[in-house]
């Protein structure tokens, strides 16, 4: 850990990296939260049934 700390201290402006990382992380979940609550019930139901749907054209049995 001492090596990493010494290495990071030699980089100019390294103190901004954790702030940028936190903003990206937080922004991702805010956008995901917004998308979940603005998606229509119909679209949500269609997406939840996608893996269960069978297409008769592709079913060779």
C-alpha cells in the first residue's frame, strides 16, 4: 500500500480523481433510477417476458 500511496502522491491533480469517480458512480444510478420510474408499464412487462417468449419460426422441434 505504501508503494501505491507514494506513486499517487507524485501525480499532479490526483485529488480530483475520487471526486470524478464518485460523480460518475452517482450519475449512473440517478439515470438508472430515472429510467426505471419513467418506463411505461407496458414496456416493462414486455421486457420482463422477453426470455420467456418463443418464436415459432425459430423453433425447429
